[in-house]
């Protein structure tokens, strides 16, 4: 399964653009297995609670979708969870509380258990953004919970994936780290939730299929081919992803201020995009 | 100047308790030079925008106060800034945007400049919580802005304070790191905004006065004396501070769930509190 | 190709035991494709120059072997390089200078170039021990040198292996990180130089063969099976490896003082060893 | 007490220059309270055991001196310790074993205890170079040993110095971090062992004297004045220190290859040196 974390479009003045959001979803959905909304590249943390609701209501995805939840406490998470459920998300994708992480202690387990009582969820480990750890012992403990379905791990740390593969049963793993995608598959990931899949959805699906059907050489060739795309997007983040989508004519809008509208990595990305496009891999 | 970052009380179910907030402020204000609201230990990031407004309206401090602002984007910061201004804060204390920090680039400067156009502010460097850097070069550039008054630096990294002292003119520095308080003063800090000053306000004021009046031996003795308090609070964070205040009979309430109501450091803190109390230093 | 980094035996008083060294090599060599001497687990940095020479002379391996070189400057490296060449090593395995790494600058490239003028070498990236980085840009530059054959990368960071795979031609990659072995193979590593291969040499060879012959399910099953062994050894280091070998009756001796003779991880390792032994995988 | 860590001169081809070493010591000794030989900036780790002996024999300092010891195991430390004792050092300055630090465990305490049985010593915490931690709990335990006199702490982490000041009795503390010198004094350090004291010995002695005699404003003014020198040297390391000394006509020689003969920071250092020289602070 390949899911793109769909970007949330803002206009040039930083206002949420629900029309563009809808349009972007319509363009992406046919090419992928579902969506992640308000996820790693979805700027969920850049929305007020009210905007968050408006965006979700506008979207109405037709394929299965996850909703990202990056709140700090349970009372704050309440509303976002309820809206995700009403909108029909099949699960939450929830980061740990982070601002006071050092004094969270057992609260980490309590947080996920309280959410999971209300709705199925995936753990979300994305230390590049949250800058906190989700210890393997906590993942192992939470993995026992019937409503905690698995994890999206964007760290790119394969030691973690080796642990999930060797130690956890019936635990679904998605990688969020495109440059090491094939390594994650070898260590048991079932798919990817990848920013790069907003741009080259069919390429990542092809890589996954090659791997699943034992065509290792083809999978390795495509991994090599896609490495620059995944690597650049993991360094350029939201500004680069949105700029690339705009360049391709998609209504991805701009990052919210003060984030820059243009990325210093775009010059490096252009030839990568162009050559992948020539081979038919872009959108 | 010694300011405590006043905690924001929640009741046992995690609801904001504005009455307790008011009461707590009344108890602390007479002992200090002012307050920091929604700061390092004020759980500003644990409030919805609406709660944030309610708390601030309830408080009505009589001494000068700062308001913490830990938002991710300018549109989100708008409302908090406006409310701080209306409430009469003399300045904001603003952390950098953090979730997508790696792609922020020049947006860091743009963020602070846009805020400072509207209201005087202090930069807020608290990497223990934000987990992002505020580079010295950015501090130096922003320090030129007439409405950027200075910085609260909670990192405890004295190399940064040595830089401010040697390189910046008319730049006000407060430390937020109690265990190294006297070192910060030696390197030019004018005071402290210290969680520990919620518990031992007069002791920190005395230390500051000893230093200012050249009584170095007395300052060193008090620094040694207060080290365990500052060190434990910097490790125990909000749960420990609130538990200590409750223990002393103050209406500090509880951390917001899933943060634990009791701290693993409290056992270690008790004898420290008791012996400081015997000497008359607690509240 | 699977190579174990053979441990260097010291007796209970910390004296180099060349007889045991010889015996240990004789026991291991038939089971593997060659040896790494004075490598990651070989305590090369624990020998005086004179001891280093004595050990190497005693060993006389019959299979191809690499010699580790962890010196700080070129004049110091001179003697070790000469002895490795005389002993018949097919290449050096050289870490970067580390004590003053921050001021090394272009000296990093100069170091490897000067060594490579004299003898073929592999770069050695083992940040767990050296605690310095070997930047990808430096690897790419050095990879052009005809006598720099490749790299042993023990970091376990798959992003690095993805880079080697996508960007470098004719560059041989060995992983030194057993817990992620299969991921490294998927990203183009040709084999492993693994502490765990001192204990389960045939198991790692079998995993490699499964992978090379497209038996992915078998490779994944063995990867899962071997994960605990690799993971524990990467945490327990030399004391654990030597204790495990002694437990199996091999003359691995003890770590040099003040390193402990027994590892806190041995209790956890025992059942892992036992169950792998039952399946016929140990030595 | 102000001690410079005297650099060890190598000629343009990387050979130890004992004549220059002697000459350099003669030039520095009259200006300082003693010397640190083979310390942080002394490239002790760049010498073979034989060279180490030759250098030490050539030096014959007349003032009290410390000898740095950066070995990995006790058997390796044996010879260096013996030679330091014979040469008349008043104490060793010893870093922890580092290459296999993660599996050192209690060996850390055993190492220092075994050395201290033979000769008085100071602990040496210089994580910029060793890249290992010397935990505060270990310092506290070792501080009880009658032959372990104190610590040189070059980390610049004032939290450590606050701990020493508050928790350890009769424990002598020297800072090795020039840019925060005054902060260290405020937290109880008795002096400095500073690379910058090779260049501006009298300035650091003056700063120390101002502080000791309660002239805080003068101490702060000199701290501000010396900050750029200390900061640049801490970033430029040995290549910069030697280049600066050569520029001043002192026979400091060159760093050992592959370390660069010239520092990228020298351009920035020149005006700092010049203006301090005008004020009479350089040598």
C-alpha cells in the first residue's frame, strides 16, 4: 500500500484554500491506495482547530484515509479525534506529546491507550519533526493493544524496523522514509506513506510490486532511480514538495508563513523531476 | 529582576481552573518583580486558543508581565499576540516555529520581525522543550531590531551568554536555567525567569542582589545552597513544580493529561524543600 | 562474503596471548571467507605498536584478510601499514583520524590518499567507536581513487547505503551492522564484516546466499532469527563477544583492562546462543 | 592558577622537534604558573610511545607541570605514567578510555583507581576530543579518592561546574574552556588550563586576579575583551594555535600530518591578536 501525505494548500497570503485542497485530492486519489491527511507533510500543526475542521469537511476522500494527530494533551486531542471519526478516517496516525516530553513518563502509554479506546490508530514516529523518541519498549507494549494497528516510522532507522520485524506479531509497519524504501520492505514494512508518492505515485507502487513478486533486481534498479527524489524531498520538506507540485500544475498552494514559498533545493530537484517525467514516472 | 513562569492550573480532570490561576498569581506577585504567563512552565502549548484567552483574562496581573508565545506560524500567532497586547503584557516571549524547523530558513528572521512590528518581544531559546536551535547569528541579527528587547535563554549553555555579553549592545538577557544562575549573572544576564522562583522567590532575589552589590562570597554560598532545587526542577519539569506547590498549599493544580500528576523526583525534592524552608527561603 | 572481525585474546592479566590468537584463527578460518584483523572487535587500539607486530606475525591467516588501522596521524600509521603489507593483507580498513577531528578539514582526504598510495584500502565508518563522521561527500570523492576499493559501514544508517548504491560505481560495500544485515543487502552491500559472524558464521553465509539467489522469504526468516544475536552483540561489544566465545570453548581470552571480563548482556545472550545452537547455527 | 597546554612542535615534515619544544617552554614558563604537557592542545595522541618519552625528556620544565594521558587501557598507560613520574610531573591529567567506551561499565572507575594508586591525578573531561562522557556520578565517586585531586573540565557545560561546586568537597576544578572562563570562576573553578593562555597568559592571569579580589566589573570587561580569542581558538584548535604562535615568532612548529598547517580561522584571528597586542596582552 502506497499512501501520499497530501499537502494542505494555503494561498499566497497564508489562508487555507479548501477548494484547492479538494482539487488536489481529486488529482491524487486515483493514483494511490489512499491518503494521509494532516500528516508529516500535511501541516496539521499549522492549522487552528476551526481550520482543521473546515479542511477535513471539504476533502471527502473516496479511498481509505488516515488522519494525522499531533496534539500535546488528551483534552486538545479530543476534538480532532472526533472530527476524524465523523469524517470516516479508518485510523488516526498519532505522534507522542512533545513539548514536555522529558516529564511525560508513563503518560506516553496512557496517551495512546486513551486515544485507542475511542478509535483505531497507528503510532507515528517522525523524530525529524517531533524531535522526540518513541522507545522500542513502548512500541512493543502498545503493539499488544487491539486497536493499535501498527506504526508509521519515518525515522529511516532500520534498526527499529528490524526490531518490529523480529519482535512484534500482527503489527503493521509503514515507512515514511523514501530514500531507504527498499530496505524497509526487506525488513517487513508493508508499504510506504511517502511525500515523494505525491509526485511519483506509480513509481513507488511499482517498486513495491516488484519487491512483493520477488523481482529483486528490478526493485533495486527502481530504488536507485528514485533515491534522489526521496532524498531531496526529505531534505527540502514541505516548501520543496509544494513548489514541485505547483511546478507540475497541481494546486498545492504555499507553505504557511513564515515558511518560505520557495525551496533552496528546487534547483537540484528540477532535473530529477524532469528525467523521471521522461520515463513516465511523474504523476 | 526575578520573574517566575507561573504554572497554569488544571483540575484533576484536566480542565483549566481560572479561579486557581487567579489565586496563584495573587500569592506569587508580591514576592517577585513580575510574571511570565504561558511560558516555559506555563503549559501555554497545552491550551486551546479559547482557553488561552480565558486564562489570560482571568489573571489580571498587577506587576509587569510577559506572555509566552509558542506558535508554529504567523497566522496562528495573530490571535495570541493580540490578546497579550490587550491584556497589557509589556512584551511577548516567543519561541521559533519548530515542527518543520529544518525547512524554515530565512523564515526564522521573518517570523520574529513580523511579530515585533506589532509588539515588543523577547526571543525565547528553550531547546529542552522546543528541541530547535536559535543560532547565535540569528540572535545577533534580530538583536538589532528596536522592538526585540532581548532574550530568555534557558539552555544553560554559557557559551551563548558569553556571546551575548561580548557581542550585543543594549540586549537584555534573562536566564531560564536555575542551576547555573550565578554563572549567567557573571556573563551579563540581568536576571532570571526561573521555575524555581515559584518556590523560592526571595532566595533568587537575594542571590541577584548579592551579586549586583559585589558580595561574591555570599552569592556563591547561595548558589551552592540553591543548586539542588534548581537542578531537580529542571529535571522534573511541570509535574514536579506543580506537586511541590500543591505540597506547600498553593493552588497550582495538576499537569494536563496524559502528563502524570506526580513526579518521580518528588521524593528527592522533599528534603531539599524542607531544609530551604527551615532557613526561610520557601515562598 | 562474510568476514568475522576476529578478537585479539589477552590473558587474565591483560597480556597479549599470541598462541590463543593463532588457535582462534585456525578455528574460525574454515567457516568463513576471510578475516578482519585488528578491526571493530579486534582491539587494535588496545595494542602497543610492538604488540601489534607480534600478534600479526603470529597469526598467518590462510584466507584473504584485511587489517584494521585506527591511527591518528600519517607518521603513526606508517609502521602499521608496512606490517600489514608484509603480512600479506589484501587491503587496509582505515578509520579517520579522530581526536582533533574538528580541525582536520581537507586533511581527511589527504590522509586516505596518502595511505592508498602505499596500499589498497577500504574506508571504515564505525561512528559507535570513532564518534566521528565520514561525510558522504568525502566517501564520494575518495571512491574515485583506484586504490580505495570500498567501505565497511558499521553505522547501520541505511541512508548511507542508499547513497552508495545510487551514487557510486564500482564501490564495494560491506556492512558491519548485523541487526540490519538484510536491509544492507537490499541496498547493495556485497557482504558483512560482523562480530556475530564469529559465533554464527554459517548462518550469516546462509542468509547472504538466500538473498543472492532470490529466496527472499528464507532470507527474511533468517534475518528475524538472527536479529537478537546481532542486536545483543552490537550492544555488548567486545566483552560480550569474548565471553560468548569462551563459553563455547574458544580461546578468545579477555578484554584488556580496565574493560570488564564479563558483560552485563551475557545473561540475555545465553538463551539466544542456546536456541541458535540447537538449530545448528553456532560455529 | 593559569596553565597553558603547551603545543608539541613538529617540523614541516611531521617529525617531532625537541629543540623547538624546549625553546617554546622556555619562552612560556616565565609568564605562567606552570605547564600542561601532552594535554588538550599538546597532541599527546599524535606521538609514538618512543617520541613521547623523547619529548618529555627534552622539556625539563622548572615550574610545576601536569602530563596528559589519553590511553585506552591500563597496560598501555603503564609506560606513560612511569615516564611522567620520572620526569617530575606533579600529577597526571587523564581522559577516560574511549574507543570501546560503551562497554566500559565499571571499568571507568577501575581505570582511574588503578592510575591513582601509582600517582596523583586530575580527571580530564574534554568531550570535544574524546567524544565520551564522564558522568557526574563517576566524578563524585572518584572525587573521594585521596590521590584524585580534581578535574580539568573543558566541556564549557556550566551545569557540571555547578555540580562540582555544590556537591564536592576539596575537589580542585580547572576549566579548559576559555570563552566561558569567568562563568567557571563564579562557579568555583580555581583557574584555567587554556589554549589561549599560550598567547595571552598575562591577560588570563589578570582576569583571574580581578575575580579573586572582587573587582567584578574589571573581570567582566576583560572577559568580554578575551571572548573572541577564546572562542576562535576553541573552534580552530591545534592548527590555529600553532599558526598564531608561529605568527608571533614562537617555535610552535606545525600540526602532524594529515592535519593542515594553516587554519581557516586564521584570517579572523589576526585582527583579534593585533588589537590585544596593542593593549599589551599578547605574550
